[in-house]
C-alpha cells in the first residue's frame, strides 16, 4: 500500500490531520488502537475563550475560535452531521472575590464577558448568592460524533487499521518511510500521552495532567447553556450531562478515584436545587506541556517524521488549527506559529 501520509493515533489530532491532508489531496493511512479513556473520548468538547480565576482570554482566542467554527462546520458538512453548537456559559460566582474579578474584566473592556440581570438567571435551579456572568460565545463539539464520523469515513476508504503501532517495524529512510507493507512519504505521530516515551522526540517537555469527570442524568436542567461554579456542567449529545473536571499534575494512576466522586457529588448537592443521578465516572490524562503550548512540526534531522501533540486542555480548538498549519508547512513551506513549532527546541538538541 502506498500513501502520502501515515498517521499514528485517531484522537482529535490524528482525525484533524487526516482530514486536512485529504482536503489537500493527499492519500492517508491511520493506525489507531482505540482506548476508551483517551482524552478525546472523555473531553466535554468545550471551546471556551476565557480561562482561569482572573477570567483572561485564552492564547490566540480570536484565530482559534474563528478557525474552529469554520473547520467543524465544514467537517460536519462533509460527514453529513452537525458537530459544533454555539452557546453561552453562565458562570455562577462562588464568592464575592470572583464576582469582583469578573466585573474588573468587564471594566477593562474584556472580550467575551458580560454580567447577567437577575431576571435572566433566577429561574435556573442553582444556588446563586453572588450572581453570575456570561461568557459568549462558547462552542460545544460533539466529540463522539466527530471521532466516530471520522473513523467510519477512514474505514470506508480502507485507510484505518485498528491495531497498536509497533515502533520496531518502522523504517525511516531519506526518501520514504516503510511500516509493514505501507510505504509513505511521511509519518506523523498523534498519540497523545502515549507519545511521552516517543522514540523520535524524546526530550519534548510534556507535563501530563489527569482529569476526572462524572456523567449525570439531570432531567430538569435546561439544556441551552453550559453552567459553571468551579465545576463545569455541559450538556452532551446523548442527553446526559458532563460534570468536571479535576486538574491533577501529580497522580499515582490514571483511573477514577472515590475522592473525586464524593467531592463532586457534595459540590453538586450544594449548588443544584434539583435531583441528579450519576451514571458514569471516568478519568483520562491530558497531553499537557510545561509551557502550555503544543508540539507541532517535523524532526530537524529526520524530516520524514513529524509530531502533532501537546494540546493540553484545549485540544478541540488547537488540533484543527495546528493540523492545518502542519500540512501547509509540509506542502507550501508556510511557517508554523513559533510558540507551537518544535523548532523552538532546536537549540537544546
Ligand atoms: C477530563 C478531560 C476533559 C477535557 N475537556 C476538554 C474540553 O472540554 N475541551 C478541549 O478542548 N479539550 C479538553 N480536554 C483535552 C483534550 O481532550 C485533549 O487535548 C485532546 O483530546 C488530545 O487529543 P490527542 O489526539 O492529542 O490525544 P488522544 O485523545 O490521546 O488520542 C491519541 C490516540 O492515539 C491512539 N494511540 C496512542 N498510542 C498508540 C499506538 N502506539 N498505536 C496505536 N494507537 C495509539 C490512542 O488510543 C488514541 O486513540 C479534556 C481532557 C480531559 C482528560
């Protein structure tokens, strides 16, 4: 089998890379051993332009939001399904200090933030002693639909092999790469946290971050918004609610813990005024990085080998943007954003 691009991994990164490559006329082949707890399968699919306790804008918010909206709409059209929904996040302040921080951001003419009127939120079934702000727009991606739609499309073209990638079977030469009976122009690794021990890019400064979530039934909660009070509540495409998540830089194992479940149920009981039922409890590890910037590019000495990884907490917006940059870099020699390009580590090698 002869292709232009061999991709390892079909999470957010591998799916977007295969899509962008095919859109540029390249033949692709993807190797993926699906893991039920990979972050792309656990994520809520939220694209939120505001982050942190000081309500600051995320890195490259304008470019990333605008690209995500266009890209998920186009991919949805190509798959015959709707993948992206524009919505708003109602951010209930947990303290007067957080309320003041939000008001300060508005006073500084911060984008995406505004205050709510009491009449807008008083019907919502939450304790709300300090009121709430609105973050608008926020996008919600149907990740199960996205991953499954891509998987089926690749399957239709015999371009997906669901099996573990065996590094020892890969041969990289100056004019091609060979993996079993697949000959390709280039290979790109999109393995998420499995890429930590990756053979070709061993020094990349990953900082894996564990996240746990509860999946809930809350039949009486209006589904048109996302809600937050420390904890985020997001409506999923199957009718359930996603409640999470934790951010743990230090952990002994990647599995769900009773401590998270107990603490989250306790928080929900003191915030929500209506009943809820826990239907699942999941955990995954984000491919986060020390400088909170992705790893994108081709190996400086072995340019037939590339990486698209390190999307951290923002894979939904970063993966489509940087998948396109990587393909354009290859085909048109366009630059990769210097804060994301792995060329930034060239001096250290
Ligand atoms: C709890 C939680 C909540 C999150 N919420 C959000 C959110 O709301 N919004 C957002 O933007 N981001 C969120 N994220 C982050 C986001 O999920 C990640 O940034 C993103 O999923 C990373 O995608 P990836 O393709 O790099 O990795 P992965 O999702 O890990 O995909 C890698 C794929 O490669 C496969 N693979 C790995 N090694 C091999 C091998 N050797 N052979 C074959 N296959 C292999 C894996 O099985 C997997 O299918 C969240 C993450 C977590 C854990």
